[in-house]
C-alpha cells in the first residue's frame, strides 16, 4: 500500500450494534434515548416490539446503527411469536457488537435463554444492567454485578438507566472505540430506516396498549391505510385489527370513549413527530387469527414474503 493509499482511508467509524434481551427490559426505551426520537414503541408490557427497528446515531466522527430486536422468549405458539424469535436471532448476524439488557437485581430463565443465543458470538458483548435508578440499596446492585460476571466474558458490564440516561453517553463512547473505520452507511441526519407510516403505526399501537392495559394487549395490530402529506397537515387513516368480534367493542369502548382517548393521545405524539397538524381517523376491523396468517403478518411488515 502506497503513502497515497494511506491518506485515502476513512477517518470516520461506522458499525452495527444489536440490542437484545428478554421482553420488557427497556430495549426500546434505550434505543429511543440514544437516537433522541421516539422511533420504537415504549409500553410497560413485554413483547411489544414486533420488528427489528433500526435507530441511527451519528455524532462527532462516528455512526452507530442500533437494531432494537423483539424480546427473545420461550412462548412460540403463534406464527407471529415464532417469527419474532427468528427476527431477534437474525439481527445478530454480521454485527460489530451486541448490547444485552437485563433488569437490575433480577435474572430470569429468559435471560439465560438470551445468553444461550449469544454463545457462539465472536464480537464484543456488553451487559447493560438497566433500571438502576430504581434500586435504593446500592449494595444489592454491587452484589448483583458480582454474580453476573461469571456468566460470560463480557467486554463491559455497565449499570444504566435508559429512562434517565445514566451512563448512556459512556456506552456510546465505548462502542465507538470498537467500530471499524468506514464511511457512514446512512446520511448524517438519518435517525432510522423505518418509514413514517411504520412509525405512525407504532405510535398508535403504543397508545392502544396503554389504554387497554391487560384486556387484549397482544391481540391488536395497526395498519396505516392512508398517509397523505399536505403543506399544512397530514391525513392518516389507521385500521386497528382485533382477533375476535368481542374485542372490537373493548377497543372502541363505551360510546367510543376508549378509541377517542387513543386517537387524542396518538395525534398529539404524531403532531410533535411530524411537526404539523395531523388529522387521524381510526377504524376497527375483526381479522380472526391474524397472528397466524402469513398475509396479515406481511401486510403489517412483521414478515416478508
């Protein structure tokens, strides 16, 4: 290699990092915090992420493409759940590093399952102990950190808070040092590879999950039928799928109150996201057994055909 060739080498770093963990440990919250935008659904319920969502962080002279994966879990009864597990594992291919999230002072059988999926990974693996802001007795946290050291040769074990941003900047800097020198894979102002339609669908589904609580949280899906951008507003028509006829009434609520609350909350977030007035219309449709129908899952972007 000549001296001239040396001068042509990139001065920037760029790489891919998978965020993995059991359901409900804060993967989506961490991704949104790192990116600085709400691109992945945040709900205090497990198994809410249904696709591999990429968030892009570009700063100084490096770019990290994070992939928020569906939570790896034991329950694979439906085609959707099987697909989610496959998607989560597939996200580990050709990454430069992995960050595994666990909950502070809590290790479960599903954490062990995630660790098994990482057994053959040759790239660096970070263990992030999330929700440390909830632990008042720090001695419990220190003991927990000591107990997980032997589980794998982690490149780093870091206590973090995805909601409060504790140690998240330090995480970025540590990841940066592991990235290869390379040109950026995305434009510097890119924050995700998700379409606006997909993000809008996730925002509406997030609000449905928040409103429905434990009634039918995993039997709903949102399909954006219309997304029309105009100079002063954006019109969005969204169809909410439910798996059974009785669930339609629950989603709509008495005199339409539940659906109205969902629409108001979602529209507020969408207007902040799109920075324009949003006219949101929601419809509820019964689509029996949609979680096992390949066409339905394809329409929702959960699987590709």
